[in-house]
C-alpha cells in the first residue's frame, strides 16, 4: 500500500512528516531518512486493527460493518 506524505522542516531543525489521508498520523525525525522510517511505523500502527473498544472523552468508539 502506498501513501503520500508531506515533509517540512520544523523550527527546531527536525523534520516533521504527516500523512494527509490518515488524519493525525504525524511523526518526525532528525533527518529526512529517519522521518520517513518513523512515518512508516506510524502508518503501520495507525492501520492496525483495534482489538479494544476505545473511550474518547467519555464516548465509546465502535466500528459497524455494513
């Protein structure tokens, strides 16, 4: 699977990288190569199936198959 990512240099000199098609999937690295490695891991974790019901601000997040 391929995803487009956006990389920019942060104010602190680190590279910030995000995957716009996966909201909130953001990472960083000291180098571009490290940032790319980190976003790969972040994307894999983002896409992992959730085994637990999540509670967010007192609300349950569930999935319903249609």
